[in-house]
């Protein structure tokens, strides 16, 4: 009985002890809550809370900083793109205006003829056997006028000079690939409309030689013969051609030829002219007769780029048919030509084609019709089967006529 009493008393004390502990804990919790609500937190607790708060990473601040940085970068990028777009648009408008001004300052000399939905500019003079002048890459019919060859031949022949598609004042529709064969077809049709149809002497300079050859292969019966000046005849690479190709890149090319390329070409074209005329100096009248601004127009830049891209494949395609040509062919090339290698083109052609005669002229570069105008005239008369009666005119008078 006494043992049971003792056990009950011990259990009662334990229950009281647990109740007291639970009550003390609740009172402490209530005091802490009251202090927190009143802001009266003990100094030790405040220090601990502050330490924990400073040590804990502030992810919200980092997120805000990241968002602010991204927004700032986005604004900068938009500003750069906006300025670039405005610059391109402004440059394009400026070049468009300069192109129109250049065409107005150098009005067409001749007449316009529409052939195969392409408007071509032709310049004609004289009576007699027909002679057609086909200019090279980057120039125009004004090239032959400036050299005096056009006026001199016009004394004895019916001479026609043509702005090839995209050059001078001729159009270049984008509905076809302007191969040498297509250019020959369109130019021939235009001249047929003007009464030029048989016993034609074709004179081609540089790239124009490919057009002359294509014409002769298409209509051999109406061609009396060819006079090819500094011709490009075989698919050999040229370093300068690579610099002309960017405008043929789809979409980007159109942006470049209206915005950037005209400014680049304004700086590089004079150097190109110097190389063409070397070892002679560029005649002062050439810049007047063949203005740089006409060569840096967006349309002409596209024509140059497309012709440059087609140069090697065209020569590769035509070379397999040179043996089919039966008419007399005269080749005149400058021995000092650094644009088109006279040995790899003219000399080789003269050795491989039996009815061709190649002459390399010492001390002359790419512009044979300037430096050896009388020699060109003699070759034209010889192929036309006539003695040369035309007299070379003084250079300034020939260019003005």
C-alpha cells in the first residue's frame, strides 16, 4: 500500500514538472511575439538576425540587376541597329541621287532601241561596210568615242557603238542571265532593226571579245571577221575579278551596291584606270568622256559583278567552239598588259586557231585602241576587204565628234 502511494506521488510530480515546462515555454513564446510586434527586439537577437540577413544571398537584387543589364543591352543593340539602318538608307538615297545626276551630266549620245524587252543605247555614224564596237568590263561606248576610234572609223564605215546591257545608258533587266551569248543575241537584234545585218566586222575589247565571239558562233554567215583587242579568251583566274563579286550575292548584294560599293568604287576606279592604261598615263580627257560616276552607279556595279562572275565559265564554254570559226580573226594585245595576260590569251589563240593572227604590241597595255588606234583601223579595213582611207583625227577633235 505504501509502495503504490509513493509511485502515484512520483508520477504526479513528473506531470507537474512537464506542465510547468510547457507553461514556461508558452510564456517565453508569447513574450518573444509581443516584443517582435512592438519592435522591441533584444540587442543580441537583432545582431544575430542582421548577421544572418547580410550573410544570406539577395537573389531578388541579382535578378533585378540581371534584368536591368539585359534591358540596357537591348536598348544599345536597338540603337546600333537603328543607326546602321538609317546610315544604309541615307547612303542608298545619296547614291541614288548621285546616279541620276551622273546620267544627266553625261546624256546619251545616240538613240535607244528596244530588243528582247531590253532598251539599248546605240551610237551610229558613217556609211559603208558595217563595223560594230563592243566595249569591255566597267566602261561604255564612250570608251571608243574617247579613244577617237569611233569618229575615225566613221569616215569610211558605218560604225555602231553599243552600251552593253547595264552599262552607259542601256538597261539590264533581271529576268535573265546575261551571258555573252544572250548579250550577243540582244545586241544583234537591235542592230538588225537599224539595218546592220551582213558582212559585219565585229570589234571587241576585253570582255566585249566574248560577246563578239558568241555573235560570230551564232551567226557566222553575217560576220566578215573579228578584231579582238586585249581579249579574254580562256578560263584563267584574275585577282581583280574577286573584288568585283560581292554585289552578286542575293539580297546582300543589292544592299551593298546601293550603300557601300559606290563609295568604295569611287576610291578604287581611278587606280583601276591607271592599271588599264599602264605603262601609259590615263589621258585627261578619259575622265571627262567616261566619268567615274557613271561607273559607280548601282546598276553598273551589278553589271560589272555579273559579268565578272560569268567571265571564266563563259570562256570555258566558248573555247570548245573556237575551231568552228572560219572567218578571219585579228588579235591585237599589248605586250605590257597587266590586266589580261597576252601570252595566255591572244598568243595562245593565234597558235591554236589557224585563221587567227595575233600581234603583241610592245610598250602598250590593256587599252590598245588608245595607244595603237591606227593599227586597229588598219586591221578593221583589212578584214572588211578595203584599203584604209580614213585618217586618224586629232585626239581632242575625235573625242568631241
